[in-house]
C-alpha cells in the first residue's frame, strides 16, 4: 500500500508542473508502483484471486493511460516509458 509520503514523492518526480496531480504521467507512475507492490504480494500469496483481479484492472487502467498519452504526445509517452522502465 502506498503511504502518503511515497505517493507525494512519486507525484513530485512525475509531475509535469508544480500543481500537477492528475496528468497521465503521474497516474501511470502511481499505477506502476502499486502494480509492483501487488505483484510482490501475489508472489507470496499465489491463491489470492481477489488481489489478482485488482492487479489485472490496474494493468488495464495503466495501459489505457499509456495509449491515451501515446496518441496525444509521443514525446511524453516515450519519456515516461523510459523513466519507468516499461516496454512497449
């Protein structure tokens, strides 16, 4: 689970401008962090089907944000992919 401090740090690192909290870059970064944490949880608790469903929903949500960003601004899309270490 993301604490307020972790979330604020991720938002600060990914923000496009000072008061940014909802741009696709920030949302993708937050979802990526939550996906990483949930993936490590599921490695320990592989029968947790409810969390697995939540993980799949987050992955789909991140994919839709990335698809939107790719269509809107290819340069920003490539920057966030490179920054987070995601593959196409």
